[in-house]
């Protein structure tokens, strides 16, 4: 197949006034063939989004050449044609939403292409069905959840039918069903001849591609098939990446099952190779679904409508009730648009109850005399979109802002250093970095560090690991486990609960603004049909444990994370189970 895209010795640095240039790409040589489907992976800040913006001429190289469809991007006259050839779904989809309603926004691109009105209607109707947005066609675009906004951005690009489609972390804010939908859409487009560039931090998505290209510090460090790339474990880990979850699990399980391979890329392949259990064991005790602790958060029959008393009213919460125990971790899972973010924003007073009651640490949030500043000193919220809470020029100042203004009684520099190191940001390297130069993942780390630095008693986290590379996800998960051991109360909303499920004491399933089920994770994840009905799936460790139980292994259902599963395997090995 001929080359559709060529990068020849491409160098690029971001230049900010009164600051040193920040190098993003260093000598990139790359050829992307017409009709190819490749995944682009790399740690946060490795240059992935910068490379993608080179391909559709949003950025122009400092030196070297980018050629798309035979057209050189440095020539301004070529850029409109290049952008019709290479459509991009941005890492931050809000940046490409231009119209007030869903239908109008998807119509915008085809309209600029001067297509006939009937053709525009056909295309818009088709892509709204493909992306699951048909019933939102008249919804105001600003009323969509983060995941729904990503679907809208995807629909807008698909409606223009470009030859190459760039997915820049398009699945980061989507539920499992949404991620599956995007991947299936990418595969369908590929099968119809489109060139697909799929940027992701989820290694289980990268294995679906024909080819995987790995960036490290602005350079191509690996290029090959998924099997070839993921066989290079040391190079991947040195670059802040890791194996796909199934390969990582196989590597860990090999200690207890020496006969299995470490080279599995999918969960199905791993589970099929697990041997039958032949040892003796004592039956595992049943876990109690009750959690007898004092409640620090009580939500009772909470309802909330956006655009209340208007024709565009949207009910985000409907009679939701929830209790969070003091010094416990409560998880919120549910499909995109289920109301998780709206619920979190009620817990620190960003939204006031329209109906129902919210009590946080003894304070009634409907009280007209509520001291909001005192509440937010107690309750810290890390937003779903980190850009929504970053406003300082330098990363160090952003992280120092809350403790400086809330009167945290510790050395400010040490507080900032501790918070930065907790999320994997080197203090010396990042304290003077301009926030405008940070990648999406780096901004998420800064936003989380700014909340941790305030040392709240209750921590609310909205998608804390979305958009982060595997090493960063692991670092943040480990730090949150440390906070749990320090008995900090937390509520965590997440679509990516593989790593976080093991630290949850209780989990709520939300769907369509309603609380569908609440219980211990081991109980919640027995409701496979309910989860699948609402676009969710079982964590990998739960699927592996279920496959093992079918082969006679005495693994209790309370093992919902890989560390918990490995602990059970160790107990069996030591004869304590």
C-alpha cells in the first residue's frame, strides 16, 4: 500500500513567551500507509498529541517535513485539503464543539463542505445512530457529559468521511460500552479502507491494532506488531508503559502457575490456559455485605434537573440515596451520563439540592447559612476535566494555591513537593513549568496534586486515572491506597475501575440518574447481567477469578483486583486457604 502520511526528520518545540522552549518531537521519521490501522502509545508528555496535530497540519514542524496525501503541510495553501483528508477527534473534545445543539454540531463540517442538504441529513442521522447519540439530537451541546461530548466530537468527524481518522485519547472518558463502540467503529472504518491512527493509554486497546508505535521523550522507540512491541517489556517499562492487563496478570500468575505463558495479550486467551485446581482447601468464608461504620456522607432522595423549568430540562439525578462511611472508600460506577459527576458536585456544595437531602460531616448542604469555604476546606474535589480547575501560570503555583489560601500549617514548599511526588511529578522538573505547556495527562496530575496539597478530610475524585499512562495510573492508585491506610474518606467516580476496585469498601452503580445497586465490590461484581445492561463490564481480575472458579480454584468472590487475587493464590500455596 502507498504511503498516505510521511514524517521526515520532524522536530518541534513549544515556545512560550519568557520561557525556555519545551521540546516535543525530536527527529521523527515515520511512514503511515494508506488503509493502515496503528496505535500510538507513550507516557504522558511523550509527544503523541503533538504528532497527531502534525498530521492534520494544526502544528507545523520547526524543521523536517510532514507530507499528507502528497501535500506538504508547510504550504498554507495545502492545509484545507490536508484537514479534509485527516480528521481528528481531540483529546479535549470541548475544543471542537462549535454549535449549540448536537444535530447542528454534527452538521457543521458537512455544511462547510457545501454538501446538499439531503446528503447532510443522511450523514448526520447515520453517525448519530452509530455513536449512540440519536436520542440526544436536540440536546444542547453544553449539557452533555464528558463522555457524551467525546461521542459528539467523533460524530462530527465521521460525518465528513475523511480518509484518515485520528482518535486522540477518544475513549479516555467513556464507559466500557462506549470504549467498545469506538473501537468497533474504528475497526469498521479500517475495514472500509480508512487509515486509522488510534492514540491511547489503554494497552488493551493498542493490541487491537495492526501496528503499534511507541513514543518516548519525543522519539520513536518501538515500531512493530502488538506481539513484537509488547515483548519488549523493559523498554516499555522504562518509557512509563506496561504490558496489556492480560499480559501483566499472566506475568504475575506465573509464580503460582509455572506452566502458563507470559505472552497473552487478551483476557480470553489467558483464562483459556489456566489449569484445573487439584489441591485441597478450606471453604472461604462468606463476606458480609454490611459495613458498620459511622456515616460521614448521607445522601437521601437527591434529585437534580439541568435547565429546570425550560423546554430543554434534563433530569440528571432521580431520588438517589447513598451513605459513605467515615474513613472508607466509596466507588461510583455507571455508564456515561449516569449522573456520577452531578452527584459528586453536590457533595462539596458546587450544586445545591433541588430536592432531597445531602449531609456532609454533619453539615446540611441545604442550610442557607452553610459556610461553603469551611466545607471546601474539608471536602476536596478533583474535577473530571483538569483544565476546568487550573488557572495559575506555573504548575508549582497552581499546586500551592489551595494550601496557601486555606492556611495549611506546614512548610508550603514541602507540601507542594509531597503532593507532586504523590502523583508522579518531579518537583524540580515541573514546579516552574508553564501549565499551558503540559500534556493532558500532566494537567490531570497537577489538578490532582493541587487537591491533595490542601489535605482535605474528604476527597472526591472524578475519573482520577483517565488519560494517564500505565505507570502514572499505578503511582496514583498506590498513593490513594496509602491515603486509605491513613483513613481518609474518599468517593471515587471512575469508568476505569480495574486498579481502583480493590480499594473500594462499597460501590454504587448509577444508571439514568438512579442508584441501581449499592454493596461491597465483591457483591456488586456478581451482578454481571445488570452491569452489562448498563454498558459496564467486570474487572479483569473478576473475570480471571470466575474462570478459575469454573476450573475448581477456591477463589472467593471478594477478590476483585489483581493484588487481592494474588493474595488468595499465596494463601493457597502456603496451605492457609
